[in-house]
C-alpha cells in the first residue's frame, strides 16, 4: 500500500510539474495545428464568416504551376543547399580552433554567440546597410581593390545574388550557436584516443576522419537536423529585407504561406501549404533517422 501510494504521489507531482508546459503546447501548437489542418479543406478569405468546404481542391491548386508553390520550394532548397554545408563546415572549423585555445576561450565563444541572440530587426538593418550597392562598405571595399563600378554586385537587388546573400546572413546568425554545440561535443571526446593515434603516428587528416568525426557524430546528427529546420523556417529576414523580391527570387516557403494567407487572403491555400511543409520536414526527419542513425556512434 505504501509503495502504491508513493507511486501515485510521484505521478501527481510529475503531472503538476509538466502541466504548464502541456497547456502552453496544447494552446499554441496542437490546437492551432489541428485548426490549420481543417482550414486547408476550406475556401476562406479571412474576412467573411463563411468557410466553404472544397475538399482537396486547395492541395490540387497548390501543386498546379500557377500557384507558385513549386518555385518557392525550389528557392528554399537552393537556400538550404548553400546554408547547411557552409554553416556546418565553418562551425566545425571554428569549434576545432576554439577547443585548442588555452586562454580566453570563453570570450571568443561569447563573441561568436552574440549574433544568435541579437534581434532579427537589428541584424536585418545592419546587413541591409552592409550590402547596399550604393553606400554599403562591402561594395566600397570592392571598388577600392579595383572592381569596376559597373561590375559591382547588386546583392539584394539582383535576382541571382539575393538568395545567396540571405544565406550568408543566415550562416553568420547561426554560426555561434552551432559552434557552441560542437565545442561541447569535442570536449567530450576522450583525449586517450588522440594520444593513442599520436603514438601510432596517425596523420591529422586520419585523426580527424577516423576519430573526431565518428565520436562527434551524435552532435553532428543533431546540428544537421537543426540546420535543416532553420533553413525551412526562414521567414523574418525575408519579410524585413526583401519581401520575396527581386522577381520573386527570395519567396521561400514560409513567406509564400504568409503571402497567400495575409496578402492574397487565401487562407485555405496557405493552410494547405503549411501542412505540405510539415510533411516535407517529417519525411526528411524519417529519412535522416533511417539512414543517418547508421553512421552515428553513441
């Protein structure tokens, strides 16, 4: 009886502790998600009180050429293809250098982490000035080193350069947090492995690929998934800096949802696009679990 009573008390205490988080998740995640799912089968302009049932018409429209969803998906995938490798490579490089520091490591870690906690509005304003083709210091520097005036890049005003430019800003913003995660992973690798490799005469490249990467794989697995999510949820920088322009070249998926829902007042199509994005991320997660787990050494 005493054991059963104790277990019941522990269960009640556990429920009491997690209840605030469950309520928040229920109100702001699960209930809105279910509402958006049902809304994806409606035709609604977000003004009229009448919501018309249209079945799968919104999903059919979404995959038509005229909807522009496929183009927004391609722009997001291009951003992802630039953002993830550069961020992961630079984070791993910086983390490897920070771990070897014996002095002021905390200072440099804090310095790299600052962009991750800086207001996105401030980040957008600063980078808009830096990449300004007329008065920005980046083009001023290029002009000083001999680049002709008519050959200076237009950055955010160019349909070819705007998305890669946003990817550069995304790398800068995410670099610090990902670096800290990798630093923590590198610090947990036993030094005895490196000492044994040194005794055996292994080269730095061999040590990196045969010891560091395998033992760091759990952290790399997590970092990679976080970068995928961050690349697909990019919205704020686009909303502030480009608004999908020029020539729709930065109209990534989340901005597409916002545009369809709150500019074109097509809530049903926007809701359908939201669920397709969720399914895409779910498939990526399942594939990563299916094939990525094989290369993770715990």
